[in-house]
C-alpha cells in the first residue's frame, strides 16, 4: 500500500513538472515589459508569492517575509490590487461624472452671480481634484516605470497636472471640463470606441482626403456656375439687401457646401438658386447625396469593421484564456492530490511540499506570460491583415 502511494506521488510530481516545462520557453529571469493594466512580471520572480486575489473591496494578502526590495514589490502589488479594484474604479468614475455635472451647473446665474455658492463649488472641485491626484500617485507607485507606457494613464497625468498648473488662470480654468474625457479611460466600452477610431486613422484620413477633393471640385464648379446669382438678386431678402452671397467667391462656396453637406438650410439655398437657374437643383443635390450619404456611410462602415475586429480579438483572447485556465486547474488538481496523499501517508517532507508549491507558482506565472504573448501576437496579426488589405486595395 505504501509503495502504491509513493508511485502515485511520483506520478503527481512528474505531471507538475511536465506542465511547468510546457511553458518554459522563456527563462524566469528574462526582463519583460507588459502593459500597465496587465500583470507586470518585471517586478516578480518565480519564487515570489502569487498575485493578490481581490473580491469587492476586500484584499487578500499572502503571508510575506522578505528583504526591503521584496517588501517594495509586495506593497506595489497591494497598491495595484487597490487601483484595479472594481469598486475603486466605480468610485473614480462617479467622481468624474459629479465633477463634470458641477462644472455645468456652475455656468448658471444662480451660481456664477453668487460669490458664496461659487466658492463652495470651487472647494468641492478642489477636493475632487485632490482625490484624482491621490489616485494618480497611487497608479504611479503601483505600475512603476510601466506607467509611462500606458497612453490612458499618461492622459490622466496630463489632465491633472494641467488642472493644477492653470488653476489660477480664470480663462484657462474653463478647460477643466476636459477632465470628463477621463471617462474614456475608465469605461471599457468607451475605450474600445477610441481604440477603433485610432486603429482606423489611415482609412479616416483617406476618406477625408477624398472628401476634400470633392469639396474643391464642386466649389470651383459652383463658383463658376452660380457666382453671378448674388448680384442678380437671387438671395435678396428685401429690396434694400441682396442677402447672403453663397457662391460669389471660392471660400464662400466652400462654406456653402459644408452647409449643404450638414443639411443646414439646404432647401432655401436650392430654392433661391433655382429661381435664376432652374436646373441648379441637379448638381446641388448630387453633391449632397455624395457628401452626406456616401461619405458618411463609408465612415460608419470603417468604424463597424474596426469594432468587429476588436470583438473578434477579445473572443480569441478569452478562448485562449479559458484554455489556459483549464491547464491552471489541472496543475492545482495535481497539487491537491499530492497534498492529500501526503497527509494520509505522511510520505512528503515540508521541503518537498515547498518545492511543489514553487513549481506550481512558476507554472502559473509562465501561463500568464503566454497569455500576454498571445494577445500581442493577435494584435500584430490584425495589423498585418490591415496592411495586406490596404496593399490589395491599392493594387
């Protein structure tokens, strides 16, 4: 019976080592740099305790004894667990929303013309700004140097620093409302929209370039066709005024085309021009259809495609994460089985259990590294597909 138990223990150890070797493509001492919101493995080693587990506002800290450097890493993990906590993030989002609403309310006369209420609003704004500054310092400490590689955290840094720098300038203080843009960094759905916009920047520039060419072509044509309509009284509102010169000059025509594209007062422009040139509605409506409908649909199509690509990427990453979670579970099950056998037959020493736990931590750490590598590979693959698609379109 004891021999059978020993064999089962050795089998569990072998299974643990095999799981560890599957994810040993990189050495444990390799210096890795990951995104700010991911796991910062550059601050961890395979011998350290596993990351903190969070549930609500509760933060479960592992037993910890180490050197001064280890204690710094430990406190950084605690700080990261706090700033990534769901309730903490919801509190910051609520404060951003309240701050933005108060800035809007402060524009009403009952606030701006009452000095005591104005000072109260300024105190509340200062208090919220102090909270934002504390959150910024906490993020800076939690993420270390990786803080400066995250564009969203850098945006928070710039907005908060500028709020302090220009606090004494009355005119520039009006731009404090731009702090509301921090919501894009806190809400995942808004963040994905910004990511979609940035990922389609080249396509958007191409669409804007095409739209600019259309504007110039139609502006030159309409200026030549309808340039004398103003002098002939087509747009006269009464006998003493000739009205608005819509097509008398190239810059006037460009502005008129923008009005037509946005459908601002388009019916009056076409009707008044049609009084002198009965056929003018044909080119004017043609421009409206091309600019307002075709180009707008192109923009929407590009954004939808980008959002769909982001959704596919998320699904791929989630599938890979589930697959690795199952491997996690296999390692944990093997460890539990080994520990149970050890308790029943007392065949494992404390040193052997420590080695098994260390191997498990190493396997879990490397699994997380592989997940982040897969995410980076998916992003690179999508960028490559976009480049190939562009080249095919050009050819």
